[in-house]
C-alpha cells in the first residue's frame, strides 16, 4: 500500500509542471554577403526538444544576445535583431525546449507547422 501511495505522489508531483520555453543558439558565419542564402528550414526532434537549422542574413557583428525566444499561445516565436550596417550570412542552429507542446514556430515573420513524422 505504501508503494502505491508513493508512486501516486511522485506521479502527481511530476505532472504539476509550469509552462516554460528555453533556447540555445549556435551560429557560424558562412558568407560575407547574403547572395547565396538558402531558404531551407530543417527541424530535428528528440527527447530534449527540437533543433532548427536555417540560414539567416544578419548584421556582420551579430551576437547571441540579439536573439529572443518567447511563447505566444501555441507558438514559439524566435526573433533576431537585424542590426544595421554590413550584412553577413550565418548558419543558425537553435535548440528549443518548451512545455507544453507547441504546434508552430515563427522565425521573424515566417511561421512553420511543427509536427512529428509517423514512421
């Protein structure tokens, strides 16, 4: 009886999660101008969240502090400060962990549907 009560208590505590969104950004400058920018958007899901990979044309001196991530309803919103001056092409890798599950991700002004494939 004690084990059943303990299991029930642990399950109840584990289910009482507050909504959150966290992110981790890796970026690499891949060009001095944005002429060769690819418009591809790649998502990889795993148990720790989703990883998004794409190219972005940003200020030459871009830093990680110029990206913000927030949650708006069923959407995770990723915004980049465009900055001013010379532009460079960056390969962006953004890891997102969020609860509860979200259905859309918006990167600046483009919105994508988030769905897992059924293998």
